[in-house]
C-alpha cells in the first residue's frame, strides 16, 4: 500500500500526486488514519469519466499539522466507512446524493440537501410506543432564522431522538464555482455563510493564492487576522446574548445584542460592510487601515471590551442562568471524537481542536492566540469557551493594529492559476474548521471546488446533545451550537 | 443584584436617534450609487463585465439578464402558478422587470422613460461590491453613503444618470389605517446567506428598538399582517413560502429584503433558485442591499407606513 500524500495547510501538490488506491485499500487507509488520530476534514467525490467517481479524502492530523490525501475510483457502489467510522456518515450521504452511488452498509442512507426538490420529504427514524409522540418543527421557524426541519421523538418532555433534515438553503454554490462566471466566485464565497464572510473568503483567497503562486504582503495577513477575530468577537458575543435570551436573562441579552453590533461596526469601519463584504480578495485585502482609522478602531474596541466584560460576567454570577446552562445538552469527549466535531463545540468537550494552532496559517504562524478549552461538554462549556475566546481575540487585535507591518495591503498583479494542481485550505472560522479543496485542470481552470463548513461536521453534535434532554431545552441547545444552515446546504 | 444595577447604569441608553437625526454610518459604507455617463468612452463595457450579477446595464437589461420563468408549483394535487390572495386594500406595484410599472405617480402611460443612453445600475441586483467602480478607468460610477434605497416598484430600483431614486411611497390611506400604527410581520428566510436575516433581527435590539414604531416580528403567519422575505427562494423553500403566504390573513403585504429576495442576488439564474420572492408573492416594498444596512431596512419600513417624510 502506498503511503498517503501529506500536505500542510495552504500547500499545493500536483493533482496526479494524490495516491489512487483500489476502493478496498482506500477504505482501509481512511480507517487506519482515523484510528491513528487523524480526522476526516473532507471526503468527497468528483466525476472521473464514464460512470466512475473519484472519491478523495482529506485526513487531518492536528498534532503533526499535516493533511493526508488519498483517493480511489468507484462505480455504482462502495463499502461504506460509516459503520466503522461514524464521522464519515454525512459525507457518504452527500456522495450518494450527488452521484447516485450506494455506500453499502451505510446505516442511515438518506438525502442531505434534496437538490432535486422535496426537502424533508423522507422517512424519519421513529420511536414507537404508546406514550411516544413525534414533534415536527420547521422549515419556517418562530424567529428570524434560517429554514431547517427538526423531527423529535419524545416521551413526555424527554427527547429520545432528534433528526435534523436540511437542504432548504441549497442554492448550488459548489456547482456554480466551477460552471459559473469567475466574477461571481468571490461573492458566492462571501455569501456561503453570510455570518462567516471573512472566514470563507480567507480560505478561498488562500487557495487561489497558493494555486497561482501569489505572495501576500505581510500587512494584508495582519489585516485578515484582525478581520477574522472581529468576526469571531461579533458572533461569539451575539451567541452569548442569545443564550441569555433563551433562558430569559434579559440584561445580558439586551446589552450583548447591542455589543455584537459594536463589533460588527468595527468591521464596517475597516471596509464599509458589517459582515466584511469586499475586504478579503486573492492577493490581499481591498481596504487598508490608515493611522487615524487604526486609532479609532482601538478606541472603540476598548469601549466594547469594557461593555462585553460587564455584560457577560453577569451570566456566570446569576444562579438561575447557571442552573439552566450546566449539565444541559452534554456531549462526551468520546462522542465528540467519533463525530469529528470542530470549533468551540469540540473545544467545549476538552478536545483541543483549533486550526489556528494545529495548522497555523498567515498571521497565526507568527502570533499565537492561546487555545480555549473546557471539559464539561454542556451548554455552559460551549458558552464559556466563547467567552474565553472573546478575551483572547481582543489583545490579539490590539497587538496586530499596533504592530501593523508597513507595505502594501494587496499584491499588485493577479496571476493565473497553475494547471493540474490541488490545494487544501483550512481556516478557523468562529464556528470552527472551514475546509476548502480547490483543484485546477490541465488548462489552469478551476475543475473542482469542495467546501466543508464547520456546521457540516457539527449538526450531528446538536442531535446527540438533545438525547435525554427536555424538548423545551432545544432552543438553548441549538443556540449553544448556533450552526449554519446555508453553510451546510451550500 | 448590585452588579446587575451597576451594569444597567454603566451600559446607559443606547438607542439610535434615527429617524429623528441622521444615522451614523461608516465613511466606507456603500450606499446609493451615482453614475455619470458623460465620462464613459464610447462602447466601454468594463463595468458591466466586472459585475458579478448583471446589475450594470446600458439602455435596457444587461445581456447577462435572462428571463426567469418559474415552473408551476404543484401543491395538494393542484397546480397553481398565480401568487396567492390579492388584497383588495393595497394597490400593488407588480413585478415588472424592465417594463413600465404601475404605481409610478406622475408618469404618463406609454411614455418612454427618461435618462437616455448610458450606464445604469439595477439596485435590485446590485451587491454593492463596487467591483464595477474598480473596473471603471474613468470614475463614472461612485457609491455614496446615502442609505435610502427602498422603493415600491421593481422598476424604480434602476439607478439612472441624472435621476433621483424614486423612494418608497407610503401605503394608501386605507392600508395605513390598518397597518400604520401596528405592523406585525412574519419573516421567511428562503435560501439566503443569513446576513439579511441577521440585519433584520438586529432591528429588535435596543439599538434600533423596532417596537417603538409599532412594528413587530411574530412567530406565526396567522398573527401577521404580512411577510418579510429574504433569500432568492430556493426550489426547496418555494412551497414553504407559498404556504406561509397563504396562511397570512388578508389584507396583507409583502416585503423583499436584500438582493437575493429581489432578484436572486449572488445566485441569480442558478437553476436551484427562483430569482427572488416575486415568484411566489406580490411585493409591496423592495429593500436593496447585500445585505441592506439595518438603517436602510428601517428607512424602508417607515416610508411604507408613511412615517418618514418623502425626502
Ligand atoms: S456594485 Fe453592484 S453594479 Fe457594481 S459590480 Fe457590484 S453588483 Fe455590479
Ligand atoms: S442579499 Fe446578500 S446578504 Fe442578503 S441573503 Fe442574499 S446573499 Fe445574503
């Protein structure tokens, strides 16, 4: 058996260098890698001529900071990994849906996004029994949120099982990345998950830069880091406010809702858009930070820092809040590892998973933000990890603004993409690991573009967190994950 | 307890002065564009080529603009393609991309629209990304910090040289008596990116305090006076949007927020989407942007209710 090819984050290789194994070997290889501590960062197919589909796996090893790549051609069906490797389950369903392949032995073979319509028109897992009842919620929810369908199997208040059926937001992003006009690509990326515009744009920009051999000025790297951490601050603050709201604790809910906006407005100070639209572009950033603007940013950041500290600390001091947060929606470390959860959800289970540390890129190669973990895996842990991260992102931003490297914020010329190459680009978005895999064909055109939003890994985590919980705690558990529907649905 | 009171004191009163005072917007904010075709060299189409969505046009729809026909929707064995219940109270400008729109006061029927040849920007498709500005060697296009963008008719969203944008007029007297002091909206998110949703939701925070205008988002369409739609309406959300619309008791209004809901936005002409909410509901108010700034949304809502001067 050939050993898999390993890359670092943002590195490229010739597309032909990725080992092409027999299907059985590929399966063995992936299982062994996962056994040996690797995690499936991406597992996807692409047409390989005729009826053949080439499966490719990106296997991440955080301790080593390497990404192993391997592939195999399959036709009609393949032996499912899922029974031996649960974290493959949604990837295999996606492959089955996209290519009509059958993953033999997959325990729960269902559509993922319903690309041919009829979302959630499918069989759900059912618990039978006299006092068992089913609750169906969505796609249109009570709040101002994205659509998704949740099917609970309940015994009284207790949830035995939750199944989540998505796909309502499917708008063909991956397909359009390849088939559509180039001018639209960056906008598809920025709106892939609109609250993670910076995170996804960074992953895309880095992939394009690597494939074209462009060098990104140091100043742009620092500005990207500032923007990415501002995005984290805004979203984490918003999540803590929303968690407070879900337990009816209004002081933090209302202050936090406002302070989230204060952070968003800092991103708007930088680039005019609260969501960072238009900031990150291949080659650098489109807006520079002049000294006056930098001074204003720091001043407003200081004010927001004071406010957020005061607002959030009220949570930990309020027994009625803590009573709702603690031991609600717990996930064990084992389940977290098996499902391959990422981001704050994984770190809240004591699993030190953070792309900024494991696969450092850009500015994070030179400046480290301490990793934040907690052990309990419950709503409290997911809230507390966010709070720790808020406190650690702020000094990072201050430091970057102070030590902003001189020079241009964007490389001069755009280079064409090199032919026949492949790049894996990981970024730690505020929800966790963002993975983009880009590949060019012999003419230097984009031939494959695979996107894995952190939500794709984590939705199953939410379903598991609900087991044995009161159904009335669903909003709280849901908020503690705050996953993206559109990022999942693409 | 003392900490709670201290925090309350420290956090102060933070509701914006808008609409009484002008909104504080960042200097790099990209609002209403202005075009000056006098600077354009003959035949230059650089801006249109750079535009991701076909929002830049010359003398009519951009060549990138293709007519989108929604296939009929089959529901409960019925094939229906007519948007649901018409309100007898509300005079609706119907979606008439490119053609003359009803409800344009002061415009004579059959009159050829002014503006003449030259670069125009369809704000319904625009992402306010300024790629066109970067592409233009002459500086013919400029994005101002003017946040006022909402209109009542699809046609009014075309920014033409030398023309002022025809901002949204208020609902008629009868509708205003119904909704003017209390408007309950159900939000439907139909395939967008969640940024429009986020900046609609932010209106509920203490910063914008939407409740002070009597506008409220409600949990059920049965409690609502209308829908606020975001997203390009994916095929998978179309039926849900239709059902939600039909569940709102008449008379009712519909509001499209964001480029997606108006035209399909960044996903315009993807086979997976239906190019905006007008495939299912008749739109009374268009609020452009990607996403629109919360102030732009609030401005649009207040104009519709006749609570802002028509300036
Ligand atoms: S700002 Fe609007 S018109 Fe200009 S390129 Fe972007 S989408 Fe097109
Ligand atoms: S209009 Fe833009 S911001 Fe709004 S949902 Fe669509 S892509 Fe997102």
